[in-house]
């Protein structure tokens, strides 16, 4: 008989009072007994609605049935048939809006904790073996992948399994893309990302770091001079946006990209860091997405006395994952909702001393049903702070489009592709992930990489 408890097994985690000052992983993971008990909540539906919500098509009921019977390695094998990064997805994938949103158990209670089970299976596998995947014999075809984020790594992994000789070109000195520079250690330990990348290398994927495609080499040169028969562009969306309000050039104003890169990739929280970051007393983070939550929680861990998230809509419209918002609140981060900055103020030395804001209210719904914020006249007030982190979104870096003749992009700078294949306007060139959509989720980027890998295989073996 299935476990009919309407609630998930809760995720063990660090005490908020302790974790707010360290970079250790917050969620501690299920025990074996908890994993089996949670798996027992799955009804093993015949039509498998949860699978339709997974961008990479994991056979979710099948792997959960293996967890029920304690066949954890078989569960891992099933997940790995569809996902190149199971330990990563089990931590950062927004399951609540994807696979778990389709779960039948969610109708009269909480859905099955699919993400928590995926994490348990992947962690158990990684803890129990140092064995890496075997290399598949070459099929003689060569493919270049630009960017080593989730879309690029997924595309590379799927192609390597088919015998393609894949080279990944990464602009930074470390592979992993947003997984290493964007997502904090306390949500995604970098040792886990490193392990997943080591598995790809064992499969034969060559990763060349410190290579800025568009500067050191062009897509045309990769294909014409270096012999790559197809190229996948997974260069992400690393160009930060700003509000264009007065004071954004003051000392102590960061984009979330810069702030998180310094903290996560360059380890700015360590006392001997070569690229330190300001340890501010009062930090204001402008924005309401997952990146804003990451920036706010990092600032708290760097020793800030007060961290405030400033967002122009209400809590119901906050786009960040509910779990991340709850964790931030537990850690003492304040939320100024229905609030919009108008100017960042500086002192005589050019350092941030505060930010003027207006209170907002939600107006009438637009055609999509979303209510736009409207300023309340005369509601201006001063928010005291000595650091401001702008987290209002990112755009695809314009470097590749500006150096690749004939590559079609949209008005937001995203590469235009065929949705079903990822094919661009150039023959043999495919793209996916944030370089196409703008900033989105890890799992959607992975799905795009998987789609493109299938299309590249068909293109080169037709």
C-alpha cells in the first residue's frame, strides 16, 4: 500500500541562526529511511503526468519504484539515461513548477518530493563509487560547444554518449558556467559540479578554458579551420541589466553577476581572497528572483548586519522559488515589497550612503492578467545602506552575435532558433539555454542542450 501521508518528508537543514554565517550547504539531504518513505508516497500513475513536466524527460515513476525497493544504483541508472547532471538538478531544479506541479498527490496535499529523491539517489551513487563513465568509441564526427554551463554540458554529454568528439570552449578559467559562478556554495557545493564535469571528461569531452569565442576564435574559424562539423552555442546570459537611475556608478554598487562571481568563483568570502568584495553593514538587493535571493543570502554570510530585498511587486508576484524566499526570511533577511528605487545616494568620497525609494501599489491587470506596480505620489523615503546589489535580470552577451555574420538574433539579443531543434539561421550552428531565452532555469537550459544534441546527431548522420 502507498504511503498516503499528505505531506512530504521534510528536508533536514542547518539551523538558520548557524547557517546565516557560513557557506556550508543548507539542505542536508534525506536519510535512506526518509527516501524510501517518500518514495512510498508515489502512486505510480499509468499516464505518468510528472514526466510531462520534466524538460529532460526523466522516467520519474520508474526511478522512484527502484527507490521503494532499495535498488538505488538502478534508480541512478534510470535518471542518468536522461540527465547529465542529476546531483545538480536534485538541488537547484524548480521541481515545484515542473515535475512536481503535475503530481497527482498534489491535488489533495503536497506532491511527491521528486527533487529530494533525485538528490538522494545521486548523492548516494557519488558517495559509493569513484568509478567514472567509460568512453564511447569515436564515430569520427567533431562538434564544438561554446559555454560550459548546463545547456553546453548537457549537449556535450549527450553527444559524447553517441561517440562524437566534443570540445567545450569556456571563457572563464573554470568549467561549469552559472553552476560555479552564479549559484552559491550553500545551495550547490562546487565539489558536486566538479564531479559531474569529471564524468564528462571521462567520456571523452575535451574542455578548453580561458577561450573567449568571438575574441580568440570565431565560430567560422572553428568550422572552416579547425574542422568542427557543427557548433552548439550555450554561452548563457551574462550581461547584467541596470535601472539607469542616478548613482549606479557609485562605489559599493554591484551587479548581482559581479557580486556572485566574486563570492562563488573567486571565493571572496575567504580572508586571503585575491578578489575581495566589500563587507558592508547594510546591504540593499534590488530584485525578486532566485539570483536576488542568492545575492542577499551571500551578503548576510559575509557579515552584513542588515540585508534588505527591495522588490516593486508583492510577495505573491515574487518570482524566486518559495523555498529560497523562506530560507532567506529564516536567515533574517528583510523584504521591502511594493517598493521601487529612484536614486542611489553617495557621500563626499563617492561611496553609497543610502537609496531613495517610492512605495508602490498594484494597478489593474494587463492583458496577461499581471498587475503592474504604480507609484504612490509623495511616498518617497530613504533606505539607509552602504552597498547596493542590482539583480533585475541579465541579457545574452552580444559578443558572439557581433562577431558572427548571418546569425539572427531578436530585439533582446537572444539567438533565434527553431524551437524543435535549436537550429540557428546558420547551417550547422545550434543554440540553446539562456543565450536564446535570456535568464531562465538550469533544467530548461539542460532541456535545450538535449534537444540540440538530438538535432545535431540527425544533421551529421543524415
